[in-house]
C-alpha cells in the first residue's frame, strides 16, 4: 500500500508544478500607426526543462498580430514583464486577445482579452 501512496503523492506534485502560464497584466500604448504591448506573466518555471517561452497578440478571430519569443527561463523573476512593439492593429479593432505558452505544455487554455484604449 505504501508504494501506491508514494506514487499518488509524486503524481500530485507533478500536476501542481505543470501549471499554465498566467497572464497577470497587459498594458498597451499606440505610437503612430503601431502599438507596443507590455505583458506580465507568471509561471512555475523550473529551468530550461520547463519555462514560459512566448506570448502572442491576436485579433478576436484568431489572426496573429505579433509573437514575443522568450529565449530563457525566468525562475527567480516571477512575475515578469516583457514587451513587444511594432504591432499593426487593423482599423476598427476594439479589443485583442493575449495568449501565452510554455515549452512543455504549449499554448494556455486561458487567454486575456484586452480592450484597446
């Protein structure tokens, strides 16, 4: 019986460590005809084996407007903010969707809807 309890405890710990990337905050500013997005993320990065590796700005119909690739883990910097500029927003767009991903689980299910100022 003890091996079964140990297995269940190990599986439970693994599941809690493999959480989605949380989008904590989004800010955006327009400069001329382009936009800059500052996105704050939180994730249980463990190092190169499991870390947040990007976020994306999408129209509400799913068209990608810009992808910010994150090239390294942020184990000791949580939450963290990274920016992406030069994003062209189609005329008449009033909101965009932000989604994030990690290098193990891929894109998160939860997204962040951002109303453009």
